């Protein structure tokens, strides 16, 4: 049977390895960026749906007021 200090050292080394893997945040950062991009996309879609007709009317009104020079 192994002495306790060997077992404790083995467990501690594995705990340290798992702790190091858990502390890496490259994957978490990618997930956070993905969530941020999807949130921005949802905001753009909702804004375009909500204000699309009003903006189109505004551009049409402005285009109607622009005078085209005659040759």
C-alpha cells in the first residue's frame, strides 16, 4: 500500500492540472463574443422591423425635396 503523502501529492497534482484547465478562458471568451454578436443582430433586426417603415418614409420625403438640376 502506498504511503498517504504519495497519494496526497498525486491528488494535488491532478487538482492543480484541472484547476489550470478550468482557469483558461479562451473558450469562454469565444462564447461571450458569440453571445454579443447575436445580441447585436437581434437589436438590428428589431430596430429595422420597428422603424423600417418610418425611415423609408423619411428618405422618400427627403428625396422628394431634392431638386434635380435640368441640363
